[in-house]
């Protein structure tokens, strides 16, 4: 009996063989051998119609694959973790201090406004034209001046006792106008100086203040005679300035002019004023002034011989025309330690110009204000040039 394989069966067998053939070409190591199929020949029925054939392929071997390559693995480690630190503070602070404020402020002040104003001032009219004489005698001014002055002088040991002079009824009246630098006021007044000589032997000297420009003044107490007038503007600005035993003196640097002298400070050309039989009115006088020259500054005692500066033991300063300090020209007394002094150089021709003199100062422990005595503290400065500004501070040991 011949068997014929139908076309469809042949195609199926061919496909299986192709698959098996492809598997046999695999390069995997130790691939299993293709199984030998078992064929069941297709059957043909009586009408010669192929029946369904059954194909069974069961492999009988088991393949084992063993790789021969050595794998190489290089690991890269990246730490992606983020550390988290948690701080736990387990400390416990317990404050046991207890502040108790037991202060009690009770305001008990009682303000009672019960002021009582009782006027106690007594107004006494005292004339300002008391003449300056060598004593401190005073008089009461009236239309008829009194000729019985009362002496209130302080007598100090070592100084001559002042002799009271009967005050005469003569006088000079005037108005004074200043047209120079500065404004006339109580701090910067005009003061007028009246004397019977500009030399060192004057028997009458008087100084009066005028606080208002073009103001008037009357000076009493002069005997019949000839007098000279000087006018000053207080450029220092210290008001009514009294300098120790020298009374009122102009400062170095003040504006000065003599009546009858158009310029300069030489008193030799000053106009002489005659006074007799009452008050002489000379009307309004005017001045512009020039800077006053001399020696000026502070006068200080350091206490080398003991004692205290006072009225009876003052500081004395003077200038002289000789190196032996015997020919004294001008002297000033200061009753306060460290106070200002001013010595004007009219008498040596240096009222408003350069001049030189010998300067001496002392503490009058002996009480003698005319010249230094044994026991006094003395300083001698030699020949010194004057100036239009304060330039000579003096210290006595």
C-alpha cells in the first residue's frame, strides 16, 4: 500500500522542519539536538478523503546553557540621603527669685502761696557830683554847696593821714558828645577828667561818668584857678570802673582827647579853663578820640612774704624815668589780687605814641604805698615800651 502525503500535510511538516532547522542554528552554547519526530501517516477514508493527521514532537534531551563570559560591573554609589539632625533640649531653667516692691511713696508736701510784699526800700537822693579829693570826705550838693565836709577816711599804718580840704562852691558844667568808634552806654560810658595840672603834682582831680551820648554833667568843688579837661570813651566795656587807690583811670586802649587838642594825646596843648565865683558853663564839647597808650594788664601777688591784699596792704605798680626806680612818675594801687591796672603815659609824652619807662611793682606788706620797704615783695621789670593794648601782666613773688 502506498501512502501519499497530502499537500497540506506536507506544508505542515515543512514548517515544522523549518522551525527545528532554525533552532538548530542557534549559537547558544550546548543547544539540545532537535528531537526526532514521530509521524503518524495520514489516513484516507473510503472516499479517499484525508483524515486529520496527528503530529506529536516530544524532545527527549534537556539542554544546559553555561555562559563563559566574565561580567564586569563597576558600581557608582551616589549618596542621596539627607541627614536629619534633631536637637532635643532637655534642660529646664527654673527661676525662683521673687521681687517684691514694698516701697510706698506718699506725697505730703503742701504748697501754700502766702507771700507778703512789704516795701522796705527808702529812696535817698544822693548827688553824683561829689568831688574827688585826696580824702574820702563827702558833701551834700545843693544850690549852695556845704563847706563842712565829713571825713570818712580809712587811715592805714605807713601812709600819711589825709588832710580834709574845705569844698569850694566853684564848678564847671558841660555836655559831652562822642563821635568815634563805639556806642555810648552804661557799659561803655564817657568819662571826663578834670585836673589843675596834667603833671604828677595835681592838687585837684575829678572824674565823672556820662552814660548817654551828649549827656550833661556838672563838677563841683574847685577853688578859684585854672583847670584842664580830658574826655575818654570806655572801649573796654567794664562800665564805671574804679581802680584801687587811683580812683577812676582810663584804660590802655580807650579813646581819649584833651579839650583844645584836635588830634593826639599831648596834654601840653590843652585849653586852660578859668574857674571863679560859681559854676562856669562851657556848653557842649565834642571829641573823636585816639587810642590811649601806656602799660596795662593784671597785677597778681603770689604770697612769698605772707599777708593778704587789702586796702591797707595793696598791690602797687608805678613807672619811673630812671633805672634806680627813684623818680616815680605815676603810681596805682590795687586792693584786689589779680585785678587789672592801667598806667597812662601822658607825662612822658606818650599819651598816644610810643614811649618807654622803668616799671616796678610790689606788695605793700609794710603798708607804705609810696615806695617798697623792707619786708615787702618787689619785682622790677626794667625798661619797658608802652602800647595801645594791654600787654604787661605782672606777677609779684
